[in-house]
């Protein structure tokens, strides 16, 4: 077996950004929303609700939850200990995850908030991250609609928190910011109530600011102390009310795929003989036919990549056999994705 050492110039690394829909079957739009009554009745239902795309499926699309600085909007763990509740725990979890400080507060476009809704996309759906600029999320209460997107297409510099990149949620669709009634015409949200929340693409999470949403449409969480306000269901119902019409929940994923291109160059004098038993004698190692000595013809079908110890690391198959003799040279590009 003959080997050809590769030169450093034979290696080229390329990175491509690939986007796809995050919902079932890589679709970008979600129209149907179902929750599980079993989960809602369990202890997990006190914290969050999973959302499915059909009534008969185990395919989770995202989860909805509600967090409150004061623990309001959910029942207390112990009625004799005020403030310690399910919503308070959710608030603390996202506070540490996003802000890295249990004393810090969320700021929605300059307005400090004391509660939020959170939509967490199922982890295996968004690969590396959510794709900024692809979000369209509509809420409906009564006859009122609100469609929001992120401001990634209009900001000049990126903002980061402990959970990665942060984009403000604004009035708009698919990265296009709307201006008009209820917004300041520049940022896409009201100065008095702040933005509609945050898009955190690197952890697949959408945080929603109830204050801004409630000023736009009549969608208000229950904030009564020691009361199960069913707030996760409240936000899901508002999304579902719009999803069956022409306002789906639209979002894409994004991942960077690194490709290592290896260029293999069989020169005219190389790889013209085969070690196949039909080519040489198994007992003497001689070429069986005289015509193969001066004018051999072989077909390259496979490229093997070896390390310095002659250990096979990877195999590349050609789409069709490649004729090789002393009058021909070839350039074979091997692509490794990782």
C-alpha cells in the first residue's frame, strides 16, 4: 500500500452558518398549542407548562412559566413563610441564569420590572442558538392583537448578559420594527413601560415584560399573593388565540458548521497500480498482465486518511470511480463536517 503525505496547504477550514425552523419537522411556524392536563395537575405544573404541537404527541415545542420578585401569582410553599413560592423560585432561577446576581433586577428597555413570563424553547430544537431577526410572536386577547419581534436588525452593537446575547423585544415581525400607536416610533416600544422583554438566543429563551404587554393589550398576570394565578396558562392561551389564524409563532434556529476541506492530489506517476488480486500475483507479487506494466489503468473509488502511524482515521467515497493512469492527474476534495 502506498501513501502520500499531505502538505499543510492541502487543508482549508471553512465555517458556514445554517438556519432552519425550530418546530417539528424543521418548520419555522407553529400554529397549534396543546398542554397536558396530567402535567398541570402534578407538582411540575406549579412551575411550568410544556407546550406540544398536537394533542397526541410527546414532542415538546417550548415551555411557559411565570416569575415574580415577590413570589406573587402562585401559592406559597408554606403559608406561614411569606414570599417563598413557585413564582419566586422561577424569578430567582432566571435572575441567576441571566444576571448572575441574586440582587440584580431585569431592565426592559430601561424600565425595571418585578415579574416576567418566560418561554423556553425545547433544547434539542434550536441547535446552537435561536436566529435573531426571525421571531414573530403574536398575542391576542378579545379583539386586540400584539405582534413582537427582536431588535437585532436595528441595533448598532450587541449587548450581553450572563446568558449571552440580549436583544430587546419590540413591536414588529420577523426583525422588522413597527412604529405607530403605543410606541415611540424609534425603538418600537413605549418609553413609559419599556420594551416587551428580551430575546436570549444563546439559551433559547424569550422573557416577556407583562407591564409593556398589558399596556398594549389587556393581558395581565395575576399578582395576588398565595394564589395560583395560572399565569403560564394565561400566556399560552394568548399565543394560542392568535395561532389558529394568520399569526403563527415563527422562529428559526442557527448553527455554525465547521468544514475541514482536505485536497488530495494523485500525481501522474502516483497510484497507477493496484494491489487487488486481479492485478498482481498473490504468490510472486508480479503484475499479471504485461499491458498493465507500461500502461496500467486503475479506478480510484475510495480515499483513506491516515495518521503518522499509518492508522486509518477516515474514509471518503467518490460518487463514481475515477480513471487513473500515467497520463492523468486528479484533485479530490474531501469534506469533513464537525
